[in-house]
């Protein structure tokens, strides 16, 4: 009987130790690293919204990958619920730091929802880990990372509504950001198949000439015309396109200006004619599209994060940073050594 009591005591002791964070210093290091990635994600996101440079978007994406990777690692390594929740809360505050001068109800609401999603993601991962008899890394990743990605997507969407809209003086996107997004789309093969020769980096006059020439050349009878008739037909098409563009703009267009600038002016002018209710709904629709786009990419993002974290996970085990041991219920756990 004494032996049974001792065995139970040892099992209970193992169970208690399994839920105890033994290396606070290593947890603090992970918390600091995650906070750095969180800050960089918010900082470069803000810079992208201000300047529209694609390099800022790339840096923000890389910082997001770093944050998601550390977040997944902490799901395995941090046992205490209150401690991991505190780390997540601090990360969300750090994420907000770059936007301290632009805080609004929308941004604060986005932070709250993102915080709850991150708590949910970590809880699901820890519950899955607790219920397993053997650690299944990829299953934990599948339970955790998509919800964390959704949390970041929610934050980006709310920040766009609360921040970017106020920066564009009425229009829902800045001119620099518009050019960074639309110009590559115009150069894509899909657009070129329907509108060959379109290049928004050209002067408006040159772009109209290219479009007019491509339009008339698609007519099978064009080749039968004389050179003089061809020239007259192209000039007529150019004049028609210029009149259509001026009609859309509601004023004569600047033929010497860059085409992307004139297109932005036309869209901004049309946006200004919308009713207040419709105009206020446009940024929300764009934010929803941003959210759906990011969530739609969650699978490749999760795979990248999972591979990175799995390598770090295995390195931690190999170097003795962490160790797998048996819990009293004969299931694998992992603790910081």
C-alpha cells in the first residue's frame, strides 16, 4: 500500500511539474523576441500605408512570419496560462506602439479582437497538446497558426479602416499605395491579354496612343487600308479615347502627366461624387477584401511557419534547450530544461 501511495505521489508530482514553467529566463527571451517581431510588423505596416513602398510590405510580412513562429513555439514551451496570456497582451500593446499618434476606435477594436483570437489560438494549441498521448507537432501547428494568422489579418483590416482612410483626405487609398498596387496588376499577363500595351508608368498621351493603335489594329480590315487612312483612323481613335477620359474625369486631362497619376485623379474625383453613406462603406469593403486575401493565403503561410518552427523545435531538442519527458499519464510533454 505504501508503494502504491508513493507511486501515486510521484505521478502527481510529475503532473504538477509538467504544468510548471521551469525556465523563466528562456520564456522571457522568447517574449522579448516575439515583442520585437510584433513591433516591426506594426512599424513596417504603418510605413507601407504612409509611403506605399513594396519593400515595407515585404519587411512587415517577414516580421509577421517571425512573430507567428515564436508564437507557435510558445504554445509548446510556455505552460502557465496566465503567463502566456500576459505575453500575448504585451505583444498586442507593442504592436500598437507604431500607431500611437493615430489611435482610434477602429484600431482599438481591432487590437481587442486580435488579442482574443491570439488567446483562442494558443488555447486551442495547448488543449490539443494536453490531450495527446504523444506530441504531434503538425497537428498543433494546424490548430494554432491559422487562428493567429486571422488575428493579424483582423488587425491589418481594422488599421486600414482607422488609419489609412484618415491619411488619404477623403479617398480610401493614398496615391503612392495605389500606384504600387495597380501598376503591377496592369503589367500582369491577364490584363495584357485584354488590353495589350497598357503601361501606367507612361505619360498619359503615350498610353492613349498605344491603346488607340492596339484597338484599331485588332480590326481585320485595318491591314487593307492605305497608310494615310491608317494614320487618320488611329488619330481619330486617339481623339475618342481622350474625350472619353476627359468625360470620366469631368475636366480636361493632363496628357503630359503620368498615366497612373491621372487614373488616380479620375477615381478620386468619382469617389468624391458618392453619397456619404456609400463613400464610408468603401473602405470597409476594401478592408474585408484585405482580410479575406490574407486568410486565403493562410495555408502557404502556415506551411512556411510550421517548417521554420519545426527546424527550431528540433534544434532546441538536439541542443538541450528543451527536453521531451513522460507525464504521469504516460503522454509526452516538452519543457524548457
